[in-house]
C-alpha cells in the first residue's frame, strides 16, 4: 500500500501564487480525477509533486508513504515510484526511445535489470498500444503525432511500474479510438499493479474508459468540491459555474472576489 | 565503397573506383602544405579517415561535376590539425558533407562555391573539443536557385573552446537561393566560445536563416529524462550523445564509435 499526501500546499511561480492551501491524499487502489477550468493550477500541481524547480513551495508538505519529499530531486522522486505522464511530452532528437527507456528502467532496477525481459515487455506493450514498432528506435517523440506521444507516455508508465501515477491531460490530442485504447491500457495497469492514480482532465469523455473512485473540482489553486464519478457527469452537464457559485456563497463574497480574480 | 586513410597529411591507403579522381601534391617550395585534390565525376560516397600523431597541415580541394551527388564522410582523430577546404559545386550537383571530429586542437578554413544553378551543399560538422578550435566557413552562392544548409555542433569539455565563424553570401541576381546555418555549442567548462553567424545577402528573392546557441540543455529536456528516474549525470550524457547524433545520416556503427570518444573525455 502506497500513499501520496499533500498537506496545506502553497506554491508560487515568480511572485504569483498558484496553489493555495491545497490538500489531497491518494492511496493505492484509488483513482482520483481533478477537473477544473483553464489556468486553475491543475498542471502545476502535478509538476510540483514531480519536483519541477520552476515552482516554489512557500508552505506545506508533500508526503510519500508518510515521508516528506519536498526536498527530493525529480529523479529521486521518480525512483520512489512517482510517475508523471506529461501533457506535452518533449521531442528530443538523437536520443532513441529504446536508450531512454533502458536507462530509466536500469536506474530504477539497478543490478536487477535484465535486458531480455525489458525488450520483451516493451515489444508486447508497443503492440497493445497499437504503436508502430519502429518508434522504439526513433528519437524520443520526434515526428510523433499528439496521440503517439501520449501512447509513448503510457508505454513508459508500464515499463517503470510506478506506484503513484499522475496523468496530466492524457486525453488531449487523442482521437476517439486512441482515447479508448489509452483508457483501456491505463485500466489494465490499474488492475494489474494496484497503483494510486491522479488524473488531470478537462473532459468527462476520458472517464468513459477510466473509472474514478474520487472526483475533485479545482478552482483557483484549491479543491472546492469532491465527490464520486457522478460529479464529473454533473460538470459535463452544467459546467463549472454552478460549483463556483456555491463556493462563493459558502465562503463569502469578498473572499471569492479575491480568489477568483485570476480566472 | 570509396575510402581514404590519411596519416599525418599523407595518403596511406586508398580504395577508389572510377567516380573519383584523386591527386596528391606533396608540399614543395611553392606550396608549403600538402594538397589533396578530389574530383568527383559520378555520384558516389567517400569516407576519409585522418589520423595525426603530430601537428598537421593540409589543403583539400573538392570539385563536384555537373549532375553528380557526392556524399563525403570525414572522421578526424589525433593531435592538432590545420586544414583548408576549397569546395566547388557545378550545375545540378549536390554535396553532402558529414564530419566527425575528435582532435586535440583544430583550425579549419573552408570556402564553398556553389557555382552552377541548382547546386546544393549540405554540411553537418560534429566536434568534441578538448582544446582550442576555430572554424571559418564561407559559403558563396554564385548561381541562381542554389541551396546551402550548414549545421555546426560542438561539445566543449576539458580545456576545449570553440569558435564558429560562418559567413553565407548571396550576391545580387542569385534569385531563389536558400541559405541556412544552424550553430550550437554545448559547453561544460568555463572556456570562451563564440559563434558569428553572418549572412551577406544582396538579393531579395531568397530564403536565409541563421541561429546560434551556446550553453547547456534546456531545463525541460533534463526534467523530462530525470522524471523517469534517470540520474542527472546520466541524463546529461544521454542528451549530449543525442546532440552528437542528431542531423547525421550515418551507420549505427560509426555513430557508436564516435559516441565512445565522448566517454573518454567526460567529466
């Protein structure tokens, strides 16, 4: 059983506060979905958890299995078992996917790393993700479509076997068939490896394939409402305005003006 | 496959077919430098391996005939070298040059003349610099509808320093010509590096681009690799080797051999 706990997290970039007293706990076997309007801090959250040093934590803690990881570097967090499937995976010319993934798995498994099982698993997953097998030997994401890049992220997830999986808008750039395929592969991983999953998305459509245990609405750097899968359907139907209004009413007009002025 | 092995500025081995005419002029009272003349009469590929265990100087003249596609791969190892190129391209010819350098000090001057219409010159230079290196390159578009693409990539380690001075010239009247140059130096020491990308364009109907970058990797690239658990030093090595491989069209064996050179001088 693994867990990731975020306690009273405040985060700035430059002098702008992005996350405000953010709290969340996710555990193995849970699928949390964070939804919210653009610019509300959803992607920042996943990057901060991963250890992006462009963001400054001004208060609060990130705990992995009860241990504070605020000061760990990104690679150390990754080797603990935290994975971020990125919204816009980079293209890196000259570094092949195979070399990249082999280095990553080797860094995690160290002397236990065995080349043949690695290749076998990679080839099997490439097939299951309907990826072109030549992509393995091409430069990282070079010439890949948006959908292929997202599949490549899922492939990396499978090979690294993280216990905490964060997927940042994994559905963007995917056509209907690819969305289904990615969703099914994420669910297969969930059923096999029992990870804690945190998904950031704008749309309910991904949730046709990935069944969340918790759904959170995030506005202006904090969670304003949590619920089960039905909350995502409500958002799909009514948008975020209704929840924002309720939130305004619950905390008072002046505070809301201050909170929502950045929207 | 055509192949030359040049040791201390003297041709020691040559395997050439009829597509290449080679003449070697040893230095004499008039010319204080050995001269290698290569005339390419049919489309072909040539590999030249240079090995120097003493300071060397060499002039290389390359003429590519009309309608000929010439691919040249030059692998250069050893101690300090001075070399001067004089490349000449005829009408409808193309010349693709790929250079992999690992030399203790380098001074190179090159003049490339695109003398015939539709001539195309593509050049990719890779160097791992451990001492001073300076490159002065001039590309002169002497005909209409000519194209040059120049890529210079250097990795600066130990006591290395690199200067790229690259000048592309399109005189008046040489319409529909394209001139691109992309220069980048990855530097891992405090030595001075410099890039001077110069475009001298006296014609309006052309495409001309240049770029120059000196520094390390983009933060996002390191973050991406490290976010998969790769240690910073290994991620840096992967990115550096990737940089050295990029834009090349060579066999895996050659690329791997070149990558291994980096291992020998890495911090």
